[in-house]
C-alpha cells in the first residue's frame, strides 16, 4: 500500500483506506449540497426572530449560492497549488465556524454575513472533494464508481436539505439547521489527515491575483441576472447585469490565454472530451434545475401540499437517483461506449420531461414519476461526464478541472431556471383570465393569495384557473426541455465519439498526456 500522505501512482488500484476516505469526503459534500435548500422551512421562524426586510430575506437565501459560484474557480486553482487536502481542512474549519455564527446570529445582517462565509467555505469544499477523488482513485474503473457515488450524494443532499430543515424547525429553533454541520465538520477535521492523501501541482508559477476579481466579475452578474429573471421577469436592469457578466467573461478568458500562470489553464480544453463534457454537463444542470422550479411549485401550489409534506413527497424521486449512477458505471465497465450511456441518460431525462408535460392539475404520481425519471437520467449524465472530464485532465489540474465543471453546473442551473421559468411564466400570464387581479396575473402564488380574499365561489374559480394556467406553462416548458435534452443526446453521440475509449487509457498514455501539460507550462 502506498504512503497515505501522498497520492497513488497513475493506474494503481485503491484499497480499503481510499474507500474509507471516500466516505469521509462525502460528509462535506452532503452538507454543502444540503445548505442550498436547508432554509426552505426556516424562513418563517427567521422572519419572526430577526425581522428582516424583503431585500434582506432574499439575500439570506441567495448570498450562499452567489459566493459559492463566484469563488469555485479561484478555490480550485488554490487547491492545486497549496494542496487539496489542506484546502479541504481550511474549508471545513471555515464552514463549521460560519455554521456556528449563523445558528446564533442576532440580526439579519449577521445572518447574511454568516451565509456569505458558508459560501466561501462551500467553495473550498466542493472542488476539493472532487479533485481528491480524482487523485485517490487512479484506476479508471474505480474512479468511475467513486464519482458515481459522489454524484448521487450531491443530488440527494439538495433533496434532503429541505426535509431536514422542516423536521428540525418543527422540533427546535431555526438555528438548529446550521448546527447539524458541526459534528460532521469536526469528524472531517479529525479523520481527513489520517485517511486522505495530500496532493498538489508542482511548478505552477505565481498565483495570478488579477484573475480572481475578473472571474468573480464574470460569474456573479451572470448568476444574479439569471436567477432573478424567473421571479421578476426580463427587465432592463437584468439585461445590463448579464451584459456586464459577458464582458468580464470575455476579459477573463483573454487573460487566461495570455498570462504566464493562468487561474484556469486553457490547456485543459485540449484534453480529449474535456470541453464537450463541461458543455454537456451545463445542459444537464439546465434540465435538472429548470424542472425543479416547476415540480416544487406544482406539489405545493397546484396539489395543495404543505411545505413539509411536499418535501417528503419530493424524496421519492431520489430513490431512483441512488441506482442510476452505479448502473451507468456498470454498463461502461462491461464495455458499453460512454457516449451511448450519456446519450441514453439524456433520453431518459427527456422522457421525464415528457411525463411532466402529461401531468394535469391532479396528477401526483405522474409528476413524481416524471421528476424521478428526469433526475435519474441527469445523474447518469453528470456522473459519466464528470468521470470523463476528470479522466481527461491530469491529476495535477484536478482542482481546476473540478471547479470548471461545478461552475458550469451553477451557470446551467441558473440558466435553466431563467429560460424555462420565463417560458412557463409567459404561458401562465397568457392563460390566466383577463379579469383576474393584477397579483393573480403575475404568479400562481399571487393568484392563490388573491383567491383567499375573494368570495368563496369567485375564489374557487380563480384558484382553478390559476392552477390550470400554471400547469399549461409547465407543459410548455417541459416540452422545450424535452427537445433540448434530445438535442444534447445527439450532441453527445457526436462530440464524445473520440472520447469513448478514454476509460481504457493506460497509465502510459496518461503519463504521456500529463507530459503534454508539463510541456505547455514550460513553454510559457
């Protein structure tokens, strides 16, 4: 067995220590993904205790995701330089401290600041966990299994966060949703130095500080604009935010191509299949988050489920997710071409959208089946594309490669919510009766609130019309999602053609590939 303080040579099979270390790595991954949704049921209690303004309440929700998305590329590059395990431990300590601060925040401003710190910690943890999986599991078949587990835990954490939030808030105070992070982070700090090997890139040159604000100036305006459009509609101010983000993104890319030690090495995209994997992964996130926008509202506002009841029902589709990624890994290990498996995942997800398009205003099981099939297909896609991208990148660039994948997922998710949300909203407003109150014409939530203030018969009529209009909007968005995912399936068959055999690449081939990156560095 190799020295546990160093990464294994390429191609060496992982043993019991590495698989135990993988379990330890799943702790921060689960908690970071849960923190995306853990406030869903805590908001009423927070509002009662801290009395935040409407703007402050939005920032309590959103600041975590914004900071996380903005720092992923920076933290991935830092991990490559200072060591991924070291960055993981720093992030775990920061995440634990921020969780404690959030749990006992005495004002909305302090809670927003604590959530921002949680975002910083999350940005260190996510690329570190994925990069360490790449460096610990050098055997292609084992790496594929480990990444399948990683993908399933990531997807399951988002669903589990809202349910855990509801249970904790029902029995304790709202700060308990943050305190659950502390035991897991303490365990990670104790076990990681023993079980997880350190890995870092040698000879990367000076860290390019100007690239950090450039990357954040590109990511944050884009994510902000895309996340606001579904709820507020397309406004000039959001168009300006998007334009600013695009301009800074162009400047960021130009700097990465010309600077001696880039934050994100453009040579990564010369690896076989890396570029297509990042792009298709973005499309997968588009489908996942775009559908979640509708299914969450459908369960609560169309079917009339309470928040906790809706969250518990939403756990059912997650059962399929647990089997999807391992099944895909087995198929590839038995000789199936990866591009066929990825294309099959996209087709499966498209079928899930098709089921959502068939759900009427009283179709719980159709909607849940659609959500489950869609999620299973997306997890198949993401697990295979993640393995492909990390396998195409040398271990020395594992942090940067991981951060690019995850940043793409953030963009894809925000874009899916913006585009499909805008389509659904447009159809809703077109189908709502002309005589409905202004609030009812804006959103389904506004319609239900208006209906409660109306006489019984009129309120029931407005409620039925609004639910039908929302369902029609969901149908249209689902049909658009179906077409997009089928197009992605076709693109996978074409663009991954030269990447289908990468899982069979020998250690010698990988050494040659790594030497190409080293030559690129030397030539700068």
